[in-house]
């Protein structure tokens, strides 16, 4: 069953924003991709084109379908123009509460009354976001996973006041995008990050304590638990700053010591070692290379498990 959503404004053109734009455009929606800088938008559209080329190369998308999908994307640096005729907005800006609240205040003024306001937030309360709008019943979490074109899950988060019809619309819409929706309630970290981030933080604590080295920790979790990436590589992929901010949300939200972020994670973030996006985290990344090379800073942990 389809929804009456045709035009989707995506706010933010970073990794998540361009992935979300990619999927909506691929499935025939008109997408208004908005960011404050035109060069960021141009980079995002180029990335979408390259990622669609991967799908063309493996035969899951035809060249014609790629061209059609790209033609569905328009870029905007003006939020009012991007939002004016949107049926749905998916906000995918930086994970900072003040920024998100200010975006939702503006969206509430700029969007048509029937428009649904969704956030791709990975941990910020949807109830808090909805509270700055005059339409809390139409505010919902639509949490996509990275890389968006590949990962099948959409975690849908009901704020305290989200209308049931809005939840049903977003469930059907996620299915239209070929995704599997799962609905959860608004608690810190929802389900995905309440479970994923403590695992990643525990891996950092184990490294910090010298229980094992970077590759041993990741190999144990990859081969032993059939995870596609080990927790330290996944932390680099998500961004250590994002991991740290989600741990802080869990720590403050539940007030329990078990959610305290590892000191090593905090230090790496403060020193600017953010993972893939900064070129170095637990691993060192060289543009164009797919090799997984442990960062020099952790080379000593690779020798053997450190003595007690
Ligand atoms: N767009 C389109 N296709 C893409 C893509 C993209 N951005 N990225 C990868 N792919 C495709 C590749 O073309 C390839 O396709 P085929 O297998 O059909 O050839 C496939 O995905 C696998 O990619 P690669 O061969 O490049 O590499 P890989 O086999 O190592 O897989 C991966 C890469 C899919 C990222 C895999 O390592 C993986 O699943 N990792 C875990 C990802 C994960 O856990 N994501 C969730 C993070 S948490 C989050 O996002 C939410 C949060 O709030 C923190």
C-alpha cells in the first residue's frame, strides 16, 4: 500500500543525508536535498552518483533507472524553498541537540500543515524535538543505518505524542523503500544504540585495559559472533565523536555508571581522532585503499595480549 507522500525534503547532505536522499530518489520520490553550503550539496550528489554506479555495476539498478533517480533530486541552500511543498521532511543534520531544535522550530513554520517532520537522530529524544513544534503528533524518528542504500533497517521512533496514523504512514513508506521498519518508543538510545554503543564502549574499555589488541578484539567479534565489522572498526565507521555523544546521552538519560564513556574514547575525540572521517581512529585510513591498517598509536597492542 502506498502513502500520499511524493515530495521529501532531506535536511543535511552528509553521509546519512546523502544516503537517505539516494534511497528516496531511487524509489521515485521527488527529493529536495538541503544544506547550508552548495559545495557540500554538489559533493553529496556526486557521492550518490558513485554509489548508484556500484548498484549499476552489480546489476541491481539499470543505467536508465540511475539517470531517472538523479533527475528526482533538486538541491537547495534555502530551507524555506526546500520545505515549501514537502509532504515529509527527514532531518539528518549534525547530532547536536541545539541545532536540531532550531531546525525543527524553523521547519514547523515553513512546512505545509500536513507535512510530517521526521528526524534521523541516533539518540536525541523525539519527544524533546517535538516539544518545540506546534505539531508534536506529526513528529517521528526515522533512523536509517549507514550505509543507507545497503542496510535494510529503519528504526521508527514514536515520540510521546506521535499520532498512530503518522506511525502507520512511516511504516508503509519504509516498506515502499524496500526497508524493514521496526517501531520503538522514545527512550535514550532507542533500541539500536542502547545495545550497540555499550558493546562498542566495552570494546574500547577492553583495549584501554590491555585485555587484547585492536585486531584481536575485532577479529574475535567478527569471526566469533559473525558481525560484518568488529566493534572498533565499526566505531571508526560511525565516527568516534558520534559514539561518544551517544554514550553521553545514555549516561545522562539513565544516570547509570555502566553507560559512562570510556576515557580512551573521550581522549581520542578530544584529540581529533574521529575514525574514517578524520583519517584515523583505531585504524589509519588512506584514501582509495581498502586495506585495514591498525593505527600506529595502537601498534604495540598488536604484539600479544598485554601483561597484567
Ligand atoms: N551505496 C551503495 N552500495 C554500497 C554502499 C553505498 N554507500 N556501500 C557499500 N555498498 C555495497 C557494495 O557495492 C557491495 O555490494 P555487493 O556485495 O553486491 O558487491 C556491498 O555493499 C558490500 O560492500 P563492500 O564490498 O564495499 O564492503 P563489505 O563487504 O566490507 O561491506 C558494509 C561493507 C556493508 C559497510 C559491511 O561492512 C557492513 O555491513 N558493516 C556494518 C555496517 C553497520 O553496522 N552499520 C550500522 C552502523 S550504526 C548506524 O548507522 C546507526 C547509528 O545510529 C550509529
